[in-house]
C-alpha cells in the first residue's frame, strides 16, 4: 500500500527545495543589480567630488535597504506561488519559519552596509550607522510581518473556498463513479456499461485530471478532485502484466503466484488503488476480474470478484449503494446482462 503521508511529506520537501533554489537564483540577480547601482552611484559621486560625503553614504545604504526589501518581496512571491500547489506549507510552523528566514535576510543585508562602504573607500564608524540601520531593520521587519499576514489570510480563504467547492460537488454528484483501470479496454467497457445500467455515470483518470485545472498535479490532488466529483472509486483489477518473484528471493512458504509467471494489475492501477485506500477507504471498491497476482496489502480486504453471474453483479451494486452512490436497480433488469465481463477475462499474452 502506498503511504499517503510519506508521499505528501516528500512533495512538501521537494516544493520547499524548489522554492529555495528559485529564491537563490532571484537573489543572485537582485545582488547583481545592486552592484550595478553601486557602481553608478560611485561614478556620480566621483564626478561631483562627494565620495566622502554623508550623501554618498546614504545613497549606498539606500541601495542595500532596497536590496533587502526586494529579496524579501521575492521570497513572499515565491511562497505565494508554492502555496497554490502545496497548501501544506500554509501551517503556522511554516509561516513562523518563513518569518525567521525573512528577519535573517534583513539583518544580514543591513549588517553588510559598512563593509560595502569600506570596500568603496568610504571610511565611517559602524556606531554612526547603527541607529539608522536599526530603524531600517524595524521598518523592513514590519513589512515582512504584514506580507506574511496577507499570505495567511489568502491561504485561509483559498482553503475555505476549496472545501466549499468540494462539498457542493460531492452533494451534487452521487451518481458519479471514478473508474481506475489498466490496459484491458474490453473490461473497462464492460464496467462502464454495467455502471450506466444501474443509473451511475462512470468517469476516468483524464476527467479527474481535468478537474484540477493543472497540467501536472500530484496524485493526491487528483484524488481529492475525483472524490469531490464522484461518490466512489471502482478499482478494476485485471491481469494485464505478467510477473513473478525472482528465484533468488523465493522462500519455502511462497505461493505458486510468487513462483510462477502470473497475471497482475498494471503499476498505475496498484498505485492509484493504494492512494485511494489511504485517503478514502470507505469509498474505494476493489473489483477483480479473472485470475490475478494479489498484492499483499489488500489480501485481507473484502475484495469483490466480477463476472457475468447475477450474484457478482448484485454484490457490486450493493457495495456501490453502501458507498453512498445513487444506484438504481429496482424494477430494472437490463443490468443483469449489461457489460460482458466474461468476454474480457482473457490471458494477457495473445
């Protein structure tokens, strides 16, 4: 079974690292622009003969104060973008970490002003700049706090809007069922035909992907949108691949399915089944067609087997009804034969 928490933790870590790299690149560009501004200020002061004036020192200090603010604003801009795709970074702990990082940037940049002046040939006592520097630090840190509070408010509003949207969709679409399937398209067609015969509307991965409005969303986000649009997930397990355990790893108690080449589900089906069970176990239904190699984490679950037999069809309809779907079988008989599952039960090798 795929660990959702572990997957989300990796995603948060990668998002944080990507944001850090983007911020580092942007900071380098800002620093380079500040160096050019310094050089321009030196040329202008030299032309006026004011290189040792307080006006020149103030101009250099202003350049680096602006540098600190621009670096800070870029950091906030990047976090705002990251929160759109990784809302987990909107915790109070993460906002506190962002604030501490912003404060550190402000202190570091402002503390470097005397060194920059010295490098440019301006000799000034550090104590003479300290009162102004402390005032600037206070102003910039207040700006950082305001930006972070704005991020918090925006994030909270987005979370509420997303939750309300999902609740509305869920209440409206009790008839939708998301079907996860592999390469056996005959089995897929049989399942779609059967679901429609009992009054349900099947949907596929591509439809759930489109609901996110993103080009490359992570699987957990697709699941969230799929479960917001559909009442249940049917994971149709068919033996599309052929696999066995490597001989060096076989143990005496291993079953024939481990020792012999056996049909098994496609990796994407196993992965999506794991994600669905991890997030929404009560609304995920495993349906097996034919002989397949079991994956250990679902052996103990109440797995359904499907075929053309009426009792198998009734079992799936009952399970969908239990999951909250608007199943319609009363006074209907076409669902008894809709969808030829037996025709789809073929070995994977031609």
